[in-house]
């Protein structure tokens, strides 16, 4: 700071690194202060879409997630994702990872209506970059199928589960954890489809106020729980 000034890239890198270190040590308040300073400083000195700025925004979002503050993390993930798409493109690994993090964050908040387009985007990105038979592409199919099922779109969910299972059996084998997770999801989806009237009716998004005149039919509690479980399992296996 004394030699280079507050806005020098090396000073900002040191602030970012110290904030990250303090967060890992459990000094959350100090870490948040430094990470916010790194974001603000890099925005001012380097610009909104500099990769170092985007990295600081991403790390600040991860800091909030580690403290179970998903609602605070969400807008920072959204900012980081917008920047990654603009700078790196939609199929870059950093962009796809940010989509995963944002989708996981929103899933934990039961914002399934917002999560669906994210998983569609992630699946399209992995398909474009690696093809249909890449393990991560198949995991995205399972995640998207789970979201579709949670939104009562059982017919499309069943087709997506089936496509994922066909690939997982080839890539991982019949008894792999990913395959068994997909079988579990497919079984529940088929059960719910058999009990539905065929109508596609989305789950109420808890991030929006409930209408007093036209409340939506609540989704199966089993499927909402499965959506969260599948997302966490797939995230842990990356």
C-alpha cells in the first residue's frame, strides 16, 4: 500500500488473498470486509469485466455460501456469471462452474423456476464443449430432469432421465452411484407421472410472494427433497 498505492493490482491481489485466507480461518467478518474491498477496488482500477474482478466477485459469493447465506451470494454469482459469459463465453469451464454454483445456490432457496433455465444453459454448454456422453453432461441431464419433475413437468423429466440413464450405463456402469441416483429419480418421476393428470403446472417460486387468489398446486414434497439431494450429490462428485 505504502509503495504502490491502494488501487495497484498487486495491492488488490494481496487484499483478495488475505480476505480468502481469513475466511478459511473462520474470521468471517474480517474476511467479508476485505473481499468487498477487493471487489470494489478491482472494479474501479481494472473494470467490471476484468477476470481478476470477476474472480473476486465469485469468491465473495462463495464466502457467503460457506456461511449459509445463499440469498446474499445469489446476486454476486449472477454478476460473476454475466461477466464470465461476456469475457470467456458460455462454454468456458469457469463459466460452466459459475452456472453450477448459482444453480445450487438457488436450489437451496427452492427457487426452482429460476434454476430451470440455468440447468438448461449448463447442459447446452457441456454438450457443446464435450458432447452427450461426457460424465458432467450426463450429470446435468439428471439435475435438469429433477428440476423439471419438481415443477411437475413429468413427461419431459422422464425423457431426460431416460437419456441420462442410457448414457450413464455406458459411461459409468449399471451399479455406479450416478446411475443409481438416476434410477431413483426416474422411479419417483414415473410414480408421480402415473398419479398426475398430465398437466404441466410449475411449483410456486418461494422467492416471489404467494397470490391470494390463484395459489399454485404445491409440488410433491418427495420430489422437491430429491431435487436438493441430487444436486448436492452431483456437486460433491465433481
